[in-house]
């Protein structure tokens, strides 16, 4: 829910502007395949490779796999010159030229404790030492302790926000919004912030796989109340390959696309340029 996937996509676009060919490495969380596997957005489903890799594969070559080193070798065969690891911050398998830690300004890091007492996978102080910069996404005060800690460690803070790709078209018919992501409320707020007339919302758990009954209820409610069905890109792509009512839901529902925009794009761009220069120098 911190916004790692839109951040990875934004970094890929910056890499392209720098003359690089980006590619993504992902674990394939939620999918049955263990990899290494080059994701085909046309034929693979979220059940096989996970929902986030399908979104990434629409932007650049994407390989899933639990073994990140083996996955990187598969990705390099696609002539990739910049590997972006989605959710690879704690993974030590590959040497990294630049690392970003992401935090949602409205959610923060919970109680700041490690699993199982809290949400962190490693101590906060250790994570910040590994990061070259902290990316703070959205508005809110919940990330302030992390921002202060980053400042004490001399780490730059890059502000960013998720912005709707197309604003005008969401101001038409009343909407039934549904989402199965880390923070569904954030999605509903984004829709309303774009001027969308959200009449009803339905929230599901993160990475939720819609049942026939759930899909049928959403369709029936939208039909009865004459509402437009709108969901996230992740939720819609998770319905790919569905049958019955779930297939009808995929046909009827529309995705609300968002993109991450940096408040000061030159900050992220300069960090990537520096990483490229250092990597080139190290390679001789």
C-alpha cells in the first residue's frame, strides 16, 4: 500500500529518458508460478504471476521469481540496461546502484515495530541506512517521524503524489467504486478528488480474488442503482481470465489509472544519472 509499483513505473520512465532500457524484477507475490519467468501481459493471469507483475509488464520487460539472481539473468536476455526491483529493498541477492525507500504520508509505518509486532520487515534504522533516498507519497503527517529520521541520516526526501491520468471523464455518471488493495480508502478519496460522483464504495482485502457471488452482487447493485463500475488497475487486471459473473464484471468495470509524479522530478533524475555514471565507472 505504500505505492511501490507506481514508483517503479515512474523510475522506469525516468530511466528511458536517460537513454536506458528498463526492466522489472518482481517476486510474483500471489501467483502460482515460482519462476524465473518472463511475464507475458497478453497470456498470463494474476493467478499465475500476481497482479503487480502484469501491470509492470505492460510498461517494460518483467521477470518474476523467488531467486532474484536467476531472474536477473533471464531479464538481461531482453537487452535490459537498467534493472528495477519492485519490492526488492530488503533482498540482498543483487548489488544495487541506487535504493529508494517508499512511504505513504497518510499511513506512515504503523507502530514502527518489526513483524509480528508491527509492519516492518527489518529495523527502521537499518532500512534507512540502506536507502539512498526516501520517497514520500501523498499528503498526511504519518510519515513525519520517518522524514525526520531520514534527515538525521543525511538522506534526501523526495515528495511525490499519485495523480489521475485522465480527470474529465470521471465527472460524468454516478459511480460504484470497488477495490481490493492495501488502502481502498485512498483509492476512493482519489476518485472523489478527481471530481468523480462516488455514490457507493465496496472494499475488499489486498490482492483479493473476486468470487462469482461478489461479482454478481456488484453487477446487480450497479444495474439497480444505474451506477458506473470503477476500480483500480490492479483489481481490473486481477479479473483477467475470469469466467461467469467475474468475466462480466471485468467487461463492465473501468479502471481508474493513476501515475506517480515527483514534486521535484530533477531530484530522482539526478540520483539515477549518478547511479548510471558510478556503475559505468565501476564496470571499467
